[in-house]
């Protein structure tokens, strides 16, 4: 199953082998980010909402609002993490939807990556902030430039930077 967001504000879930549409749904605005695993499909964007859906049925499990566009979503077996133009990273329990951590940035958050130890976020504040996933404590902050994308594996954190013409 793959999910795609388009400019019209929809998510389309297709069988990755046949390309057949399994289900789709509309968002009230352009979809900026999608995360998925064997249980949930999570999407957010210009409608300033994160919507968590059951991967099998497509039914809404829960949703929540941000105070700005949702630019990036990450998830694992414990948390769903979202960041965006509200200058926040919000970490929620993936079962209850309750807020676990809520971190402020000094500008819009463009990208989030996570693994079993860390949650990494960066954006228009020119910082990559690495936090301990369990405690929320800052491990380190790197001043890079406008952060457009973050990826990580068990050894490295890769950061794509460049002036996005943002708020600075």
C-alpha cells in the first residue's frame, strides 16, 4: 500500500503491486506529509490538521489541529510526531493521541526524523535539534542553515539545507 498527497488535498492509497486504489479521502487543503506503517496512515498539511486513519479500513482513529500548516510527520511503534508552520514539534502517544512532548522552535519546522533513541527536527530557524526520545532532553543543536529535509539511520543524521526564502 502506498499513500500520496496531491495539490487538491487528497490522500490516495494504492496497492503497490497492482496500482489499484484501496481507498482515498479528502483533506481541506494540500497534503504536505504522510507517514504509514502496518496499522496507521497519518497525513497532514494545509488544513492544519493531523489525521490518523486505520490502514485497513481507512476510518479515522483520531485527529488533532495545529496552529499552522503541518509540514512533516514521523511515527514509530510508540509516537506520532508532527511539526509545521506553528513553530512546534508535537509528540503524541500513538494509541491515545495524548500529547507527550510539545517543543517550540524559533521558526517553522520543515522536517522530522526519528528512531528508537532520538527525535530530530529542523526548519526555518536554521537549527537541527536532536532530542532524546524518552526524556525529551536536547542531546545537541547544530546550526546549519534553513533545514529542508532530515533522514537518519543507526549511525548518521543527514540534513538537506538551503535558503528557502522563508521568514528570516
